[in-house]
């Protein structure tokens, strides 16, 4: 208690002394600004002078570097070498395993010569227009809405030989080795040949079919694979009646 009273007395004396030093000689004690007020005034003056001497630049500051890291969503590029020719051959061999077909190259009298004589195949009509589009015939237009869209053709009923041979040429698993083949294809136009001699004698009608059989049995690959290989005949072998 004694220390607090001494401190208060000292403060009161200091205030009274400051009051008596004032020019107006006022009797009341007036408090001088504290140290904090001096600091505020000095800082304000400093910033005012700095703003006059160093005005802000008219050029915008460069943007800050973004700290965001972009993560690529694309998979890394593959540096593996392209598959070799041997690899592609092995893949094809695996796909065609058990599906190889050997196509006989017949003399033209069994197929191409018949097509060249298409005007004489039937006495009452010209068959040549039906040879277009690999035997499918001419495409049908919009016949009054009966055949809408595409994919309709005027196909003759005896053109299966031509159609089948054309499709077989685009088969993926053809082979030139009869020993690898699971089946053989004989591209003879038997139905077209039968149509041109339909009303003739049996000997005339079956002459080309018998010629084809004689040609096949002379082939060594036919004799080697006759018992184990399936033969494909689009219209079926004739000459058995």
C-alpha cells in the first residue's frame, strides 16, 4: 500500500510541473502525447514523403507464377517398336488356324468362258446384266417405296456360283498350300453351265461336269487330300444322274 501511494504522488507532481511550464500558466495539469502518438505521426509523415518522391508505376506488375502443378491425363507415349513381320505372320496364323481354304485355279472353260458367253446361256433372255456387282445384278432403285434404302439388287437365282467365287476371293484365310487347307474350293460355274444345256441330252448336259471331275482327279493335291479334305461346290457336283 505504501508503494502505490508513493507512485501516485510522483505522477501528480509530474503533471503539475508540466502545467506550470506552459506559457499560459494554467493551473490544471495537461498530459503530453505519449510515445505511441509520436510513432504514428512519424510513420504517416514518412509514407506521405515516400508517395511524393516515388509515385506508383504506370506499368502493371508481372503476374505471379502459379504454383499449381498440371497433371497430364494422357498416358505416357509408348516407346515399344512396331510389331515385326514375323509377329504379324504369327498373329494371322493363329487367327486362321483350322480355317485355311485352298482355291483351285481352274481352266477358264469351267468359269470365265461361261461368263463371256452370257448372252447364249438362256435362249429367252440376256443374262449379262445379272453378272454385274459380282453376280448380284444391278442395284434396285426406289421402286415406288417397295425397296427403300440401299442393298437391294436384281439377282438371278442361278448366280450363286459367281457370287460365291467373288466372296471367296476376299476370304482372309486363303492359302496356296493345299496341305495346310482344312477345305478346298472348286470355283466351277455348274449351275450356269446346266442352264444353257437344260433341254439337251444327258451326255451334252453333263459333258463339262465330267470334264471337271477328270481334271481334278489328275491333280496330285486332290489325290493326296481327297480322303481328308472337305470340298466346296457352290452348286454341287453334277453328272450323277
